[in-house]
C-alpha cells in the first residue's frame, strides 16, 4: 500500500492490467495546486488507471475530481482507519 501517487508504478501496473486501488485517499489543497501547475496531464493520465479511489471525505473527493480523477473511479468511503477500529471493537 502506498500513501503517494507514483506515476511510473501506476503505468507499469496498468500495462500488466493489475487493478490499482487508492484507499483512505486524501489530497491537500497545496498538492492540488502543484499537480495542476506542474503536471496536469501526467496526473490526469495516472489517475485514469486507478480502478478505485476511496476518499476519506467529500473535500478529498472534490479535490481528486478537480485534478482529473474519473468520476466513476471515485468512492466516498470515509476514514477507513476509524471504521476498522469500530469493527474491531464490535467483536
């Protein structure tokens, strides 16, 4: 599992037709600005290879949309870290 978007890794996985999932995704406003300023086409192409981008909240969801993530790959999942704790405590 990775916490960053690695275009070369994503490209290689896509060539092998490996599903790519970004879980508990978040994206700062600063990162949005940098992606749009320095590599808008690269980030849009990279995100197009993701099978699923599960965002932590609506803000992250909207930010991923703003940098070119396909709407059909986005899922508003909430913070999975907290969900796991709730499931564990229910056992």
